[in-house]
C-alpha cells in the first residue's frame, strides 16, 4: 500500500496530526519550523511535523501546571471514567493506530495492532487502579496523636519516549500518571511522532481536559533540557539508551526531580539440556525477532548447553531462514526494516567484530536485497561473551549463540554485563528454574517463556538498565508522593 493512500485515509479519520498539542490545541512551531518524518520501509517522506523547541516546551509545561490544579482534584472515579473512555476509543481505532505505527516505525501491521492492544491495556488497567490508591493509618507512638499517610500526585511529569514502541511506551507512562492525578508533557521520538499525536487526539475526544496531556516534538536536546531544568516539572520518566539515561539522571539532580528510567538491556536466553526444545525454539524466535530485534527486552544472547547446542543451531537456523522480510503492510511479513541507517551500520559492525573473533555466520549476516534499512535475519554460532555482539545491545535481527557447559557457567555468563533488564531460561527441572531465576541479576525473568510483557507485570531493570517499574500496581508508585499527617491534641 502506498504511503500517500494510507495517509489520506488516516487524515479522513482525523487521526493524522502534524502539529504539537499544547493546552488542548494543535499548535505550529512558533518559528514555523518543520521536520520531515520518513517511512523506513520505503524511504518516502510521510509528512512534515512541527519542529518545536524551548518556548513551546515552556508553554506545554505551563499548561500542564495549570491543568494540574483541576485534574488532581477530580475524584478518582471521575479520572477513572475518562481513562476508560480513552481506552474504548483507542480500541475502536486500533486499525488506524496500527497503520500509523507501521507507517512510521516499520513493524508489521499485525504486530503494530498487537502493540495497540497491549498499550491500550495500560490505560484500562490504570483506569481501574485509579480507584485503589489508598493511604494508611499508622499506630501512634503517643495516646493523643494520630498518624495518617496520604498518597498524592507528584505534579507535572515530563515523559520522554522512544521510537520502537511509539504507542505502548506512551500509554505505559501516561496511564498511571493520569490515574494518580498528574499532568504530562510527552516528548515522543522525532522519528515517530504521528502515533503520539493520534493518541493525544483520542485523549481530547475522550474528555481528558486541555493541558492534562501535551505533546511537543522536534528539537530533542532543547525539549529534553527544558523539561529537566523546569522547576514546575517534578518527575521525569524516560525510555531509551543507557547513555542518555545517565545524562538525564545527572541533569534531574539539579532540581531533585523524581526519575524513572527504563534503559537498555542485554537479555540472555538460556537453554539447558533438559529443556523442551520445541518450546525453547518457538520462544527464541519470538523473543529475538520481535520488532526485528528492536526491543529492550529482546533476546540479545542465546546461551545453549553443549548437549543440545548443535541440534538447536540447526533447528533455529531453519526457523530463522523462513522469516519473511519486507514492508510491514505486506501479507506474511514478520520482519520490517530497521529504524535508520545508523541502526544497520551498528549491526554490521557487531557482526564483523564477531566474525573477526572466530564466530560463524550460519544464516544471513548482511543487508537484505530489499535495500534501504532491511537486514537479513541472522544466526551466529560459536559466539563468545567477550565479543562486542554479546556485550552491546544489538537492537537488530541478529542472534549470537554461545555454548556453555554447566549451570554455574550459564549464570556467570548471563550476569557478566552492566545491564539487568530481562532474562529468559528454559528447563523442565523445577528446582533449577527457581534456583537460576533467583541467581539472575535481572528485573524480569521468563521461565519457559520468551515474551514477558503485560500491563499487570512490573516492567523494569536492575544495574544500569534503569530505576523504577512501569505497568502493574507498582507502576503507580512512580507518580505518587507519600505525605504523612501527624495530628496532635487528639486525646
Ligand atoms: C521496550 O522495548 O522498552 C518495550 C518492550 C515491551 O514493552 O515489551
């Protein structure tokens, strides 16, 4: 399907927006600047969007700050019902939203619609949780004193979101923030702004008041810096690279903002000799090649025990060879393009480094004949944990497979990284599954399961993979302050 045809259809639904969203209004950049957004599957320009900076961010923060007074005072039931309406609209428009995701991000349409269902789930979940933000009564140390704990919204939130999940990583942040009574300024990736704008349009239609949700995009450093410097912004939530996360954390120190960070991963996928090979095989393909390998929780390294190593490599390579690469709008495609040329170059350099150090390419190993940013789904055997491909986050469709002998060795290799987001292990031994899960230094562990995420499960990492949790009941804590009220003279 042509980019133009899809855009025309989306325009007629009112979901194709190109301006920023501030105080409930669609706004051009104040200096009229725009930035082009490309379809990675065709290289075509989809459209230009407002390229905003400091002044627009300042106004978005002021709108959010003003709206906070009203939104935070609504009853939880009222906030909940508006979130519920928003959820219903997101589901009603899942096809269009999925098309926007495929258009600007490249993932196959079926996967994109899956992201909408997954992401909308956060809005539904937090519509429900909004009504369950309880406080505490604490036993008093003195007979005439009473102690109460209130949970209150932190205030204005700056949410900086990435391109790989242009929908779900907005709803996973905005859902709990709004449920708690916070207001938000979202800065989506300049590579994928259209989905964010459509999400904002549906928020407006669902009765979420002007100023509660704002979207500014364009000059990422300027917008990011302003969000960090502002004294009115009390919380920054970010998903992205470890390097950028560290910078944000340092800058947030200046105004002592609350910070939650979901940073990069280096997920090990451990298959023991006693695993069900069929289960492990299916899960490894799903976990490695989801979104063409461009998720923080994608398998980065497969660790396979020596007894089944060769058998696994053969079966895995056959499965990977059959993955269909192409434009996400084409039937049967499961592997879209990488997001940009820099992403392909990174993958190429990691593969070259592995080959130069003795690894072997079993399947793929080069750019796809389709050109642009398409890369062949790739399997690399004889990989070692010292290779760059096992130390850096690949973020592409390349699976290095490492051989190990013992459980201790597998745990040692798996934990030998500064990252600690997701890990997966495959075994039919119940004691081993528990023992290894406990030993893995990761925030999320899949046992005989390669896709972990859902709205009810806490998502987040340890070590340099981040701070805080998103999703689940724990995700609310990131947007709440604890206030203790001590009442005296109560005897
Ligand atoms: C991510 O890549 O950060 C999100 C993946 C997910 O939510 O499963």
